């Protein structure tokens, strides 16, 4: 075994971005949507609706995302206590996302510069195991089937990441507006019934907030409830007090009817490259028992004294305390003698 000290020039740090589909099997587009009657009937069903890529009873079924409805006034669901107004499952959902996204229970959600009078939204949360570091901005392509009296059409939503020059941050990280359009860009005014207002927004503001760092989409219920001539889809969100309105199921039906939910995930991988150099005078002898005598330390064969030959198979990284920190295995043995020099690049990903 031979050692040589690495110099600062032998190290290089590089960062690479890796993308993949956000759904099971690294698939970017989810076209089939299923729910579980067991989950709906459970306690969690009062708060959110899990969505699977196949029937929930199938062995390959995995949760892809969930849908929740939140309302500041607690409308749209049963009250925890009939004697306490405004405290319900939907108010809990609202408060949860209020803390996560806004960081303050006194702040209100603002969509495209407009604060809706009715503080309510739909939250779509991608299952954490389905994406890498974050969701890749510009890849959101969500179709929602209109139930508007103005006609049947699919509202195509994306984020506006490719339209903005400066990225806005909040408590949840990066935040983009959700607009009518595709590939991270809003469409022009008047292209389809859903584009009644310029810049892919409505009179009630944007269609929501895209939060790629926490894998969440917050949809503006007020905008979706507008009729087609106002840029909405007539979603018919219900706001009854102390009544189970199943609003999450309403949005689920609108998404599953359209059959297209596209997302890609993104991960930044930092790599350390270490360049290990073996000069012609180095690493030509070995302490292997086939090379030297274990009792005397003498070279076993005379021709190995002046013309040795070794085979490099492993590179170990040690600290100053002679502790082994990392091991790199070569794909095949590398012949080394006095007539050869070697340069091996070791890549450390973390």
C-alpha cells in the first residue's frame, strides 16, 4: 500500500441538476386517477382525499397526491362542536396551510395581487416520496374539466415561472402564480373561454400559488368558481355551515375527468471530483504477499527489483489521522510500472 498527499488542485466541486417524472415509476404525466373508499370513510377523509394511480386495492397502488379544501370561516364541513362556529375540518386545513405558506395566522392568501373576499382554497400536495428535491418549475400542466354553464372545456393551468424575471419567496420557499397557459408561461387574452382576462388570470386574481419546494399547489377557489366568461370553470364550491360538502371530491372529479396532471421533479446533486495522480515513479511496488516475502520484506523475484509491475484496483481516501474515509473501485485493474503514469478521477456524490 502506498500513500500520497492530495493538493488543493486535485479537488473540484460541481453541481448538477437531475430531473424525473413526479409520479410512480418516474412518469411525468398522470392520466388515471383513483380514490379509496376506506380512506374516505376514515378520520383522515375529513381533512383530505388521497389519489392513487390505480385502484387502491391493487398491490401496485401508491398515493400520488392528496386534495384538501380549506376555508377561513370553517365552511364546507361539519363543526367540531355545534356550539362553536367556525371551528371545523376546513378551518383546520386553512390554518395549517396558512402557517406553512404565510407563516402568520393573521395573514391572508393573495392570488395575483388580489385578496379574495372568501378566503378559501384547494390544496394539492404531491406525495413526498414521489419527487426528489423539489418540483421542477415550468413543468406543471394540469387540466381541469369545466362544469360551467358556458360550455364544456378543459382549463389548462401552469405556473408562471418562465414569465417572471425575479423569483418571489415566502415561508414555504419559492412561490409562483398559477395561470392559464402551459410550460410555465401564461397564454394571451381571449384564446379560449378560460382566458377571459389577460396574463392568464381572472378578475379574482391568479388561479393559485405554485410552491415547488414543498410540492404543493394552492388553487384559488374563487377563481375556479367563476363562469367561463369570467375565466373560471364553474366549479361549484359549496360553503354550507356545519355540512359535509365534499369539496375535495368536487375538484377530484374535475381533474380525473380531464385525465392529465403533468409534473417533473428536480434535484440538485453536488459532486466532489478528486483527481488522483500516479506519476511514473510512484505506486510501482506492492506489499502484496505475491510481490514480497512476508517474513523478510524482500522482493520475491529479481526482475521485480528494477522492472516492477503492479495492478491498481482500489483507491482509498484517508485523513491526517490515517482513517479510511472513502473507497473507490476501478472497473478493471490498471497496469502500472516505471514507464506509465495514471490519472484517475474519483467522483463523490452527496
